[in-house]
C-alpha cells in the first residue's frame, strides 16, 4: 500500500501532513508513506516516518496540468492521496471532477457548500454562524458593522488568515494586505464570539461517515492554534445531522468543523475545513485513528487499532535530522534594513490561489477588481444641499454648510427628546460646542431646544454670544476653568467635575460664591474602559475617596452624574452596556452618600447613523432603566457629540492633477488635505462628484489614491477610490461627513 | 468562619460522610466567609466589589466566572478573620476569601452559588513551597497535608440540579472529565445548610451529594 500525504508545513500554524503520516504509520506499519510538498522550506519533509518525499516546485512554478496528470497516474497505479491543504484539495476537485476511488478528498460540489463564512452545509447541526458581512459592501456599511459589533471583529481571508481589527485604520491596513496576498477583494468581516474553542474532526468515504471525535483546545498558541487538547466522543445530537450532511455531500476524506462554545453552551461554527486538522494525531494518541479509518474505508484493508489513550494530548517542539537528499536551502538575504524573514506560505499557496482564480476554479482575481463594492448611499438632504451650491464660484478647499441636512438633524434630535421624555424624567438635548463651534450650528441648537455644553469658559461665552441663557449652559472637561476670570456671574445649569482635585476646586468656588450652578456632579469612569476622563472607579481607594468627596458638596445644589464615552470607538452595544454599568455605580453612590442623583448627563461621540437612524427603542428602554434604578432623576441630558455636527458640513476640493497607468487613474492630487480632514483615518467619508449631467453621485472603492496638497507622506485623503472616467484637473470632489471634528480640529498648514 | 481559626478546631464529624483519609483533617472546616464591621468602611468596600463585578462582566453571560477577582487579588496568604474593608485593601487573597467574595458576586448576578470545599492532589514539592510562603507571612498552613491540599471554590448552578465548579483562585472551571494526577480534584463537599437532605447535584454527569464529602 502506497499513500501520498501532502501539507507538510510544520511552522507555528502547521498543516496536518506530519500528523496524518504519524497516524497512518500507526495504523499501517508496513505501508509506504510518501510525503508531498511544494517547498523544501517546509520542515515536515524531514519527518523520519516518511518513506519517501515527492518534492514539487512551488505552486507558482508548477505546471499544473503536468502535475495533475502525474497524480492521475499515481492514483491509477493504486496509490492513495490524502491532501493536507485546502487549496490543493480545491484544485484536485477541479482536476478530478468525477472524483477518483483513490483520491481521498471531497468533491467540488461539497467544497462549494462549505465555503465560509456561510458554510451552507451546516443546516441541521446544533450550531449557529456568527454574524458576518462580505467586504464587497461599501466602506460606510463595513464601518457600521464594526460599530454594531463593538469593534470585536475579525477580518478573514477567503481561504486562510484571520486578523482582529480593532479600529478603522487597522481594518484598512489589513484589508489591503489580505486582498493583495490572496488576490481577491472577497474577504469578510465576522463578529467575534467569546468562548472556548472546540472542533469536530471526521472522515468519510463516498458519503459514509467512518469516524469522528470532538476535541476541546486546552492550550492555544498566540496565533490561536491548538497546542494541547482533550478528545472525546461526539454526542448523538451532533452526530445524527452530521451523518446526514456528509451523505448529502457525498463526502470523501477528512474534515474539521471549527467552533466556539460560549458561556451559555451555544456552539458557533467558524469554518468547516475539507481536510484533517493539524492535531489529527492527537486523536490517534487518544485512541481514534481517523486517517487509518479513512484508508480502511477506501481499501477494505484492516488497519491496526491504536491503543486506547487517556484522551488528552499536547505538543512539544522536536528537532529532527535533515534528509541528506534535501539539504537546507540558504536563508534569503534580508531586504534593505529588514529583520529576519517569514516562512509563511513557503510553498506559494497565494500563487496557487491566483492561478485558481485564473482557471475559474475559485472566484476572485483580476476579473473582480473592477467591482469595488457598493456605492454608499447619502440622504436626499445632502444631495439637495449640494445642488444648492454653485461650485463654479467656490474657491476650494471650502467647507460647505449643508443647511437642510443640519436642519433635519437637529429637528430629529428635538423630536426624539420630546418622544422620550416622560412625566417623571425630561430628556434634554445638549450641543457639544467643541464638535463644531460654528455659530450657525450653535444657533440651530438653541432654536431646537438644546442646552449648550462647553469644555472651557471660552466655549460658554461663545454660547452666550449666540443667545443661550446662563441657565442653559453645562460645563465639564478636565480644563473647564480655562481661561481664568471668565466664570459666568449668573447661575449656570450644571458643572461636572472630572477629577478629585477638580471636585475640590468646584466646591471651593461654590462656597466662595465665585460659581453658581443648579447642579454639581461628577464625571465617572467605569472600570475596564481605557479613558483619561472622569473619576476612575477601578480601585476601592478611588471609589472610597469619591464617596467621601461627594459628602462635601453643598446641600443647596442638586447632584448629578456625567457619563461620556465615544460610542463610535467602543461600539453601540458596548456603549449601552456601559450605560447600565454607570447606573449600577450611581446606585452605589446614592446608597453610600445619601445624595440623590437628579441629573444624568450621558453621551459622547456617537456616529450619526447610530444615533439618528435607530427607532430609539434602545434609548427609550434605557430611560426606563434609569428611572427604575434612580427614581429621583428628573432630567437626562443627552449629548450625542459629533452625531449632531458631523453630517452638517462637507469639504469641497478640486483635482489639481491626475496620473494614469494603462488608461486608469492611479493617483490624483487635490487641493484639500488631511489638515482639513484630520479624521480621515478614523472613519470613512462619503465622497460625491457631479457627473456631466449635473447629478451628484457617491464614489465607490477603487484603485485610485487621492493625495492631499501637503508635502507630507501621510497626506492621503482617500487610499482606494474609483474616480469617474475622464476625471481631470479642476473637477470638484465633495467629502461629506466632515462637519464634526474634521471641521473643528482642522488646522492651518502649508499656507505660508 | 475562616481558615485560620477553624484549622485549630477539633475534628468532629456530625454525620457519617464518605470520608477518605485526606478529608478527615478538614471535615470540621466550614467554608470561609468575609466579616462586616456593620459600618461604612465595609459597606463601601462591598459595594465596590459588587459594582465592579457588574462592570467587569459587561455583556458576558452571568455564568461567566469572575476571573477579574484573582487577577486583581492574586492567590496568597491572608490573615483571618477578614472584613470587607480589609479584603479590598489586600494585595493577595487566599482561596477562602476568593470563594467567599465570588459567592457574593454570583448571588448579586442572580446566579445560585454554594460554597464548595475541595481536596486536591499536588506534590510534596509544591506543598513545601506553599508551606514556606505561608510561613514567611506568619499565616498557618493547615490547609496543607503532605501532597494534598484543602481548597475552596464555588458550586454554581447552571440549571436545575446541574452545577459547575468554579475555582475562584485559579480563575477556571474545574473539568469534570479530569482523572487523577497533579492538580486533580480528589474530593469535594458542597455546603448548603438550607438543603433538605439528602440532595444530590449533577456535575458533568457525576452525582455529588450535598453537605458531605464526595470522592471524585
Ligand atoms: Zn470595615
């Protein structure tokens, strides 16, 4: 009996070839085992239990049809083939569309039905698929998905690779890298599931399940790979549907379902691999030799049974002698100034993926590159606002006040506050002046029933200048008393203290009569959250001193608590969790200080879509929870930060020059820059341009880079955009969603 | 009641449990509890523990073990008796304190939890070092007996009579599929004075009788 086993890469993220070999050797001591590899850098070729090594050139050099024919000759000659590589398996399925009795890998139809992330074939198994979104959607939608899932998301490649992306700029960087490596834009974002990882490994021949085991990972490498595990039987509730599914797929070969079990014991399916996992020999040690069962099922030749084991296995690092016929190749020279070099994919799997795209065995490659995903949508008011401008008369770069969009945004917020208010608790909006101190927006806030929230005395004075009354002002932040001597003489609505010294100073100012405020409160920082603001509650000492400090507040002022956190950074669900966490701490403060909380000031950087487009049921429920937890709260001040300002301004710019390659614009320089779009790295902006017919259209992702006018390396205002054909110098582009911190934090640079 | 005090008490079995040689020594030990001064000092400390647990748990399921506790207060010698205001100020807490606090945390989450007493297998090597460590802090180490130790944790109800055993010092759930060896659980007693005897709980398919030692 001669068995070919491929996938001998044995680095930190190993392929299963060595494990399969060891298991086959146990089951068939006399079989001739031939290791198949596509790189002499894959250390598994030196595994001593291999009788022979069939070393091929890396996938980018290989003549695929000749290799296919050679394999056919081997199989026809009676040899068996077990693949340890997903991509090789996919390629073999295309070479042998009708299968081959000696080819122990799944067929193309079965492979199509286990494509991740949806893994169609999972229907019937007691598992769920974690939420996901393909990356061919617009950046606007992808950013929304990340916010929805609290930035606990994985960006995954179509065949291999998964990277946690915790922010927009890291997502963009990883997307660029993975798309380049695998030559496809068909990546996907998937929500993270917290839990313990476990797998079911199986083998089947022509649809008949021959054996399976469950393995729980007990030690995990930094890359998330199994280092130790325990092996047990698969329960009937899993086994019955699995047997049916494998029959429907007419599955041949090994396979693995990778899952996570959450704290509520629910199973989440991450992927189904069309091959044995690298830990396959761990199960053999535990007494279940699936590679041998597979060979036995295919040939009818009885395998030697493994000794029953203890059910646990672990890995160790083992040095083996190098085979004399395959001496170690030289280490490649370091690229200029580089350190070390990577052994990732030494056999050129990305090159195989690219070739399979070209052969249409797999989707992806050059034929997809023109897609660039969906174009994002914009509200009608934004288009109306742009149509109202005469861009021929506007000197660029220029901020465009989106008048009807701004009016609509404030109107909605006012309506929401009205709807959410109850007899017991009034919900009041507050406008955060720092998000955009433009007088038009401050006036709009005043006219829409907002209060004004400032982080400095200068900001409060700006609000007074626009027409706010002192009793409509809220002061907070770490430097709120700056500049000196500008505390309003009249009573303001509320002051929130950011630290213990700030609380002391505020109490002194109240006692001396320098400050008059209806409400004095504290900004709290709940534990477990990285923030520089507010009084930290993460140690019993700071909590105790807070409790004691609150006792020093004058009895004739009301007491309030301020809780702000940027929802756009931590995510929407996380924000509401923190809200509940804040309520819990408020209850403790009330109980321990004897002071009742009358005002809650909640908010902090919401993404406009999350704030304005929801049905407000989350907020309505939160008001109820606040009332239940803190019955004396008469006012909830809602301050959604940039959610108000961000949509209200756009940045218009002109193209200064374009560069083309093969008839496509690869680069364009514009007269705006990151000095006007400092938030470019943090979230996607919707970019519009007017077509020849005068209609405003949003631009899709594409291959062009928009370079800012600054002579600065990082001044790239859009790294991947599709400019319309015929774009030329003088054309106007408008970046929407720039009315928040883009506007208020923009700086003067390169203007002499 | 607490470890340092009880270890000096005479062994007085109130019923006839399934006592193995290693459980005799600790049979009279009740599970540890944290004391309260009945004043603001302890009230603030206890509120901090409970509110902090709420924040640390986030959106995780209520059955998630409070691993933040041994992370903030690593396992180590603790003088007894211990009050809440003393517990929050310590750098290290022993298993009795971890158990007693975790017990309160689970209860505050609305999860039923009972104190669990463990006898665990280690090695003479391990226990000798622990003995030194406790000696340096001048805390008695009656929880050590040769190569086995007395340890405390929580028996947390999953559903009905199904429980999981939380090792509140290690920050993990004890694996019911374990067999003997280093670190293995040899014997467990789950305490519930209110339980109507005889009652059993199910732990990973094993039946454990309440209020008596069960050999694992
Ligand atoms: Zn006390």
